C-alpha cells in the first residue's frame, strides 16, 4: 500500500520585477490563507500546524547539485517558477528540460573519464555506458514516483512517500553527504588546476607551514566565500549557467588539442584491467550523479508525460560526451594521463591555459549553489522574530565554517581520484541507483509487473555490489596515498 503524503494547501505566487539596470530579479512569495509566509526564498510550509520536510523543499528550492557535481539544479528551480518572464511553475519545454538535466549531469566526471578508461581498459567503456543506461532508467522511475503523489516535490519527499520519516532521513543524509564530499573533490580540483596554471609562482607566509599550492587554494576559497551570502535566486541561476558554460569550454578545448595541437592520439589502451574496475566504478557512477534534482525538473515541465523522453535524451547525450572524451584523452596520453585530463594537456598551449583556468574557476561557482539548500534550511529553523541582519550573520558564520571544513579536508587529503571514487561508490551509487529503485518498488508495488520487480531488484543488488567493492577499493587507495604522502 502506498503511503500518501499529507496534503499541502499553500498557494504560490511568483513575479519578475525589472531593476533600473534592466536585470530581471525573481521574487517569490508564499501565501497560506492569504497571509505571506517568510520573505522570499525561505518558507515555513505547514499542514495541521506541523512543518512538512526540513526546509529544503521551501519554494521548491531543492537546490542540489547534485550534485554533482552538484548544486547545478538552481536553474531548474528558477525555470520551474518563471519561464521567459511569464508567471507559472510548470513552463519548461522539452528542450529546456533536456538542457537543465544535461547541465546537472556534466561535472567532474568529464575530467576523470579518460583516467578511468585508461586504468580500466577500453572494455570498461561498457560499464560507463551501462551505468548511463541504468541511471536513465532510475530517472524514469523517479518520474513514476512523482506521478503517484502530486505533493512530492523533491528527493526527500519521495523517500518519505516510500518509507515514511525513515526514508526521508535516509534520503536527506545521503544528499548532504554527497554535497559535502563533492565540494571537497571540487576544491581538490581547484587546487590541482590552479597550481598547474600558476606553476612557477612562489608564495610563503612565515607564520604558516602551507605550501604555495595550498596557499593559492586558501586564497581562492576565501574569494568565493562572499558568494555563500547570496540569497537572490537570479544570482544563483547566473552562477549555475556559468558552471554549465565552463564545462562545455573544457570539452571544446580538449577536442581542439586532439585535432590541432599536434598531439597524436595513437596511444594503446589495454583491453581490460579487471583489478582496477572496483576503483574506477566510483568515478564512472559519480559522472551521472544528479538524481536529487530530477524531481525539480519533472515538476517544472509543462508536459510531464515527456519526462521519460527527456531522461533518455539527456543521459544519451551525456554518455556519448563522456565516452568520446574518455577515449580521446586515453588515446592522446595513454598511461601518462592524469586523474584530471586538463593536467595532462601541454601547458604551453593557449587552449590548455584556457582549460586550466576554467577547471580552476568552476569550483568557485559551486560553493554558493551547493550551500543554498543548507542555508535555506538554516534560516527556516531560525525564529521568525529574528532580524534579517542577525539571520545574515548566522548564515555567513555557518557558511564560513562549512567552507573551512571543506577546505581543511581538501588540503589534508589532496587525492582527487580517490576522493571522487569514494564519493561515487559510497554515496552516489545509492542516490543514483539503489534508492530510486527501492523507492519505486515500495511506492508502486501493486502496479508494476513481476519482470519490472526483478529488474529493479537486480539493479539494487548490482548497485550494492559496486558500492561495497568500490568503497573498499577507494578507501584502501586513499589510505595508501596518505601513508605515502606522509
């Protein structure tokens, strides 16, 4: 029997106001029985006097990046509220939805796919494609879950719909774990690429024991710190669009180098290195992390019946891009390929410098996007009588502490491929495959065929297997790297 969510009765209002400089700013108000609640992004949505959810779902601001990287779902939320300046929560077209989903999925996976293919062998591309197909399917079943209950707005709601508050707690825990670990991986990527592009720079502070690379990373993160104070959704959407553009630039520069830089793409790739498969499986699955934002895209669609087609087209495009980049990078650099393709490209080339700067700047756009749902929940739990200034101080202080934690872990464990692989195996595999299948089986048990039940059970088993062996492999590699580093 499907567990129904409580009924939500608030009415939603969205409008776009044009500032004097012509830039549209999005303002959202939520009313309950005609009385405004909150002052914009945050909303205390209640039913029978009890808060529903944990604040993340307020104003449908389930911002995640997913993931993945993460945090690129802001534009899905924005587009679900206002589309081309017209009022409405569900105005995203088919193409708009595809662009949003592709934008969510493209992230650090593009940097690591050549390394993963070289270490796993060209036959491991079947694993990359297979995981893409599996994740497209789980995106489809999440749409089915959302179809069952119009009140389900986000990943946590689906978890609650399936298994009650325990399901919601599990979904929230995995979501925040993926957010935090992904930011650590992004910060390591920032450090690696910034050090490469500024090679030869020497900075020393007598009262610290930090290297030049670590100091550059600290300075860059401090520059990004004010972005955590952003509360304007249009500003966050701008950051998200910038992140998508930067991802496309990296694809373009790598392709340009392969075609015109004189690098011969004739390196041999081993057929299969079975002993490396557990380690690289986490890198592959992380490439498709983004399922926590999928409900936003579904709810923002003008015609949700086309959501399955959106999932198929989006995951197909991303899988083709990842596979092409994986083979191109592995053929160009062979065994010398780095864990991030940008670090393998000849440094003297202009296109390489562009790619390095883009890879270094991309994480700076992620911090505000990833922190947004946490900040929304934080403000949601603060007393209504508290002044806006005090809320801002608390938000800034908490954001600073979170970012310091991320920075500390990134500087302590600067092993990109192992951190990324561990995140994929330990967290992303559950969010992208295991939990969606489990939620679907519980919610739609009486409606799905025996064959579909078996398929979902098999996917859960495979996901669990890859999760366990991948976590063990990545953890061992990380520990070994730490021991060697010290």
